[in-house]
C-alpha cells in the first residue's frame, strides 16, 4: 500500500521544479507487488511468517503447503484507495510531513478499546523468537530470504538464494585452513584440562590469535555470572537433572514441591510441549505423557535411537506471578 501511495504521489514520470526526473539515479522507482499464491517467493514469506508467529503463541506450525495456498488464496486484500492529501519529503533538506495527529489519536483509541482485559490473559505468555541461523527447521533464514527477495522484486533486483542469505544474515566469514587448525588445537588444549579434572578457573585460558600480524595473546576467562534461586545459586552451565524419562506432571510437581514455583511453559528445542493456553483436554492428556513421548508426538518425528538425553526449557513463576530464571532441564531417557 505504501509503494502504491508513493507512486500515486510521485509517478515514475514525475519531475522536480527544475524539470529533472525525480526518479533518477541514485533513486529508483519501486514496483508494487500483488500477492500470488502460485509465486514461490510470495508463498515462502507467508509460510515463514505464519510459523514464526505461531511460535510466539506457543503453537506448533503446520507443514502442509497446500493448506497455506488454500487459506492465503481465500484472503481478499482491500483495494488500494489513493490519498490526495499525502505529502512526500522530496529531498533531505525538505521538512518531514507533519503527522495527522487527530487520525493517530483516533486510531490509538480504537486499538486500546479493542484490547482484551488483563484478567482474561491470566497465565498467557508470549515467546520471543531469538535468531538462530543453523536450525533449518525454525523458518528464521526462510523468513529473511523471502522478505529480502520481496523487497528486491520491488526494485528489480535479482533475488538471492537461501545459501547466500544465510551467509549474509549470519555474518559467516570463510576461514582458511591454517586458522581453523590453530583454533582447533587451542580448543583441544583446554579440553585436555577438563579431562584431567582441573577445576581451578585460573588453569584455563582464552586465546586471541591474528596470523596476519602475527599476534598470539592469552587471558584468564571470566567466571559465568551466578543467578539466585532460593538459597542456592546457579550458572548457565548448571542443569536440573531428571532420570528415567519422567512425565510432564512429575516435572510440574517437582518444581512446586522443591522450589514452590509454577510451571507456565515447557519446550524442547523449537517444539512447544505444553503451555496453559493449550486447553484443558490437551493439558490433561499431556500431563500423563513422558517427555520423550511428548517430543515425538508434538514434534511429529521420532527421537534418534542413539539419543541418551533431552535438554528441556521451562518458563516458571513464583507465587506473585513474577517470572523466575531457572536452569535448563536435562532429561535422561
């Protein structure tokens, strides 16, 4: 809509006060896109965005591509209606157009009135999406690829494939073999210290290397920050260990009995195992299931036979409803 409005206010043949075409280099006139469910880039954007939004709400995405095509094809986008009173900032020296304060206030009031009451959202938690480039199932790179390619299509730029997008978005810098070999050697030296049972932090070293100078520097590592949980402390290296593949109910009961904490959400990787808004029927069903069974059922794929444990993440709160940080759970199968 914004591109259509821009082209309405400044058509491709628009000229400035000096008779020079406005859309002259380095400016490039964009082209508005019309959604087409048969266009793979359009569809990739819908699929990735829907799955990311589903993750925010603790929902499991749907892999059925035909479903996305069917639903998106049925959506009727509103027709573009140009606004004649929209002012465009032609140069950097021009003052920016003043916002329509009355319209903004009316829109904000309407949005505020449409929000549900806080009491109706008790126990509800939104889950933020943290960018992870190396998981090909989380739709992160898919979304960036589709969104950037749609913008490229607006300006007639050649779209980039997923591999190139992943390299740019992930800031992946190709490494030469000599540097990789050197870093691997330094890591192995520190690994030997762990195998040797050394627990003194001062025995370990951080290494800083630049082969071009050349420069080799070493420093003492910083201890992991400690967090408080009741009368004890923990770091990011600690785990709550559960043996024998417990049920979800057993984990919930353990948190309540041991730490007087309420479990509000349980996930494993990108799979949301349970949350309060799963519904009463699903909650009763999942509470009786073992963690491994939950992961396979909800994740819709079997756990590899050589897997000995699962790392599970929980979101818990105290009696006052405040979120409390706790270690990850290490569930032995």
